[in-house]
C-alpha cells in the first residue's frame, strides 16, 4: 500500500502517488521511486485516460502554442529526454473534470497543482495592500475627493511638530502684516484706507455738510438750493439762441460752493428745472449739461462737463475731483429748449448738493 508523501519544501502531506506538492508545487518524485511522471506513451498504443473524478466546473485550458500550418514529411529521431511532465492524449469525448490544461491528467478537487506535471491549477489571489483606497473618479490632486484621504492627511498633519503644522498660518500672518505696513507707509491710515475701498465697492455716498453757495459775480449768498424746499430754486438767464459751451471760463454767471473741511467730492445731487406739476416747466429751458470746475493738484483749474437727464426728479450725477478740495464752481453749459414759450424764462436748478464717501 502506497504511503503519503511529505513535501521537503513546505512540510505538507500529499496524497499517495503525487509527483508534485499540491500546496507549493515542489517535485516529489526524487524521494518516491516510480511516482514521477510516466514515460511518454507511443503513438501506436495510446494509454487510456483515467476515469473522470467528480469535481467542479473545469478550469479553462491554457492555450497551446499555434501548430505549424503544414506537417513535415519526416521528423528526425528525438533523443531521449530526462523524466519530466508529459502530455497524455485526450479522449475524443469531453475532458475529465478538473483536468490539467497542460498534460490532461485528472486531478482531485481542491488541488492547486497538477499531480503529474506540477501545472498550477488555481491562480493565487493578488495580495491586497493596506492603506486608503482611492474612490473611482476622484482626482489625485484634489484633497477633498475621498474621506479616507482627508482622514489620513489630518492624521499626518497632527503627527508633525507644531512649527510645521502652523507654518502656513504664520506665513499668512506675516504677509498680512507686510501689507498693512505698506498701506500705512503709503496712505498713513490703513484702517481708513480699507474703509474707503469697501465704500468704493458698494458705492456708498453721503452729503457734504456745512455747504455755502454764492452767486458770482456779486458774491450774493443763496440757500435756495440746499433748503430742501422744492418750490425754491436758483435761476440763470438764458436768452433764446444762446449757444452751448464747454468752456468753464466763458460763462457769465455761476455758483461758487464752499465748505470748511476739504473732501474728495464723488458726485452731485441735482434737481433740474421746475417741478413736474409746475405748468411752467416745459415753458422754461432745463439744464442739459453742467460745467463744474475746481482747483486740482498744483493749483490748476480742472473743468468737467457733466450731462444731466431731462427728468424733474432729483438725480445723482457722477463726478470725482480725485483730490480733496474745499470749494468748486458750477454753471450751465447747455439746455433743453423751452416748448411754446411766449417769453424769456431763466434756466432753473431746484437743488444742488455735493456727495462724498462716508
């Protein structure tokens, strides 16, 4: 009675008659005479295949190398080779269960290696590596694509020394301090500079306070444009046929506006012409352009022509002196003509206010 063969390579016990270890594939025939692979059968009398043993579905056979397209007439004699795995001829019927794809030997169910030729019947599963698994479709550089990656990053950052963990915050604070120092050097007050930039974004404006108006020539003071009374106004004579002008020095009459503290003027609030319910509105010319000038940098006069829509409501007109000033002049450059006028009427302004940033 045949005895079980013990593998010298892995120490596992194999079934009697096994030529190769079914656990590691080592050759067992060196210690078991006659248990190795049998000699190749002759072509005249093929040995019958062993009876099939019940087993799971056959493993797909490994494809053989392609055979030559045309057989040769005669082959030279083959020298005898040392014992090794040989292929057993397959019967014309279905292959036996769990047949070896290499030699056709029927193996018991559960074997990983062929008992005759040592062919690997069951491929070992690919080893799995520990670590976070990247989600399908997540980007390699996007740190928020995988929860496991985020947790690994947090754990890695917590393992670093405090200097390395806070260096980004320290660099950001350093850059912020340098920016504040630069603004303080250039502007003098970084807080006020920041507030002004915020007001520029939201375009917030307020009225210039303590404004005084004088009619030139004559320096006659008037408050009709700042008294919040829509029935009062300032009128400037505009005879029929008076040409339009964009020259601030060519006007015969003008308003001089003064205030105690120099500010940068950012706009005008104008109520042009008479009130909408006043029947004389269309019978009088209405302001079409205002000529505004002031003393700019270096004491030079800056003149700007400001268009005014033909609307009886109070309007905000864009204007920017770009420098801080404490006085400016306003006059009429052009008018919308009167309709069906039977007499000469002055061009009228009901209100005129200056706007600045808070």
